[in-house]
């Protein structure tokens, strides 16, 4: 994999990052033999985090959303996780992050809680904002209270770069003001502030990790990269998209999972916030061109009004300063955007349904 320079940006990018090349240091410590509860284990990032923990020798409690058929989401497709369950290294906990009693019971005896359970789709937050409050805010409160009362040694809360809104300046540092430009981002800001309040009020050992636009295998087509790739892989002659101008800092999912492991091991003050980003920003239009190269497609772009977000809600640019993550966690991205797109396309290729590839998913 390619080590990225902190100044690796495409033409048209705004802002600069520090003039140093960031490289990942070896992970300090190990979670081997320790019990880790991962909420949202059934999701995109959560399932990758679980696989990384299993590979590292941790005992994993995979908290997945309860459903009548016992599905564990993306973990249903994970051979590594199924083997860990057979070996007694992992177990499934079906539940609902909104249920405080069950969350409390699930944290009993664990060494680390990695809290990834959330509703994340921005467009759907316009339609059902209350559900985002109940899951993202009340759910995080339930985890915090459980961690406080159980005396859990470490909690990592999952934030998002969307909490910054369209930034006042780039690159964005952890000190940048927060701005809720969508109901989704507002609930994540609220969750982050609940974590801050518990750290300050009760010294709850919570670290907030703030990933920038994670992508990779298992991401749903509500996100831009799988939306583009799935349509191109389906052989579409017209590529249905929204606004091509917003710029994002894309981080490959295995790098994000590495950040969670490092945050779980880091000896940092309660309430510390650390963002994970590459320091490289590209526009949606530039992503389309890279995806065309990966798939060999020359599909024509067609703008659909349903995919355009409200003007005041669209974040125009996200560009991280990854220096704190490197300094505190020894973290740096190791997978380039181009490599990540190729890996994602290969994962998507056998899963694309030509009939549904162009459908808009909120």
C-alpha cells in the first residue's frame, strides 16, 4: 500500500496541510485477550472493526441491531467472525442501542466499548429526524451511562467530519467550531457534546474519534463512491448523480478500523477528540473520473434533482489536518484513494444488480 504525503492533493483542492510526510508508527500495546464491545458491529465500519479486533486476538462482543431472523448484518458474510464465534473468541449480542437496560447489561465485564451504532444517512435525516435523535443522541447517552456505572476503562465514541459543516478554513483541525447543517450532523454534534460533558463531569474515559468520509467494501449505495461504482459496473450509459462540486477527504475503511484500535489503546485524557483523515480532498466530479478509470466506463453524467441536497445543508468541502492523529495515535493513512477505489470496485463487481444500481437510496 502507498504511504500518503500530507500534501497529496488533486488540482482544484483548497487549503494546504503541514509540509511533513505522515507515516504510521507501530501500534503501541495490544487488545489481545481483552474484551471489547462493539456497538454497530453489523454495519459498514463496525464489521471491519470487528474483523480487525478478531485478527488482533481480542475477545469481541458484537452488538448488532435486533431483528427477527437473527441477522448480524455484514458480519453474516465474514468468515473470520464466524470462525471466532465457533472458537469462543466472539459472541453476538442482538439488541437496540436505544434500550438503556440492555445496553447496561451488555457492557458488564468489558474492557473497552467502541461505540459505532448510529443512523448515518444524511438525506434520510431530512425525512425522519426524530429517529436520528433517538438513536444517535439517546443511544450515545445510554452507552455513556453504562460505561460510567460499570466503570469501563475505555470508551471510543464515533463522530463524523460532518459536524464541522462547511468549514471557515481548511485544513480542518479538531479545534474548528461545530455547525449542524443537517439533522444528522446536529445529532452527532449532540452526541459528541454528551461525551464531552461526561468527561468533564464524571471523568468518564471517553475518546471521540472523528473519521472523514470512510469508504470501501460493504458501504451502502447511499454514499457517493458505491453509488458511482455500482452504476458504472452495471454498464450504465448514464450516470445518475447530484452535485459534483462538493469536495471530500476520503479514508479507506481498513485505515479507519486501525484508528479505532489505536484509540482504544491510547492513554489520553478523558474527552480527547481525534480526527482521522488523509489531508487530501477531491471533488465528487474528480471521484467520478477516477471511478471511470477503474471501471473503464465513459458513462455520461446526468444530474437528478432528487439527489441535490438543500443549498444551506450541503457541506462544500472537507479537508482534514491529520497531524494530531499521527502525533497522539501514531496513525496515518496507508491506502491511497486510487487503491481503495480499485479494491471497492472488485468487491462490488459480483454484487451489482443492474436493475437497481441506478436507484436513489436515501
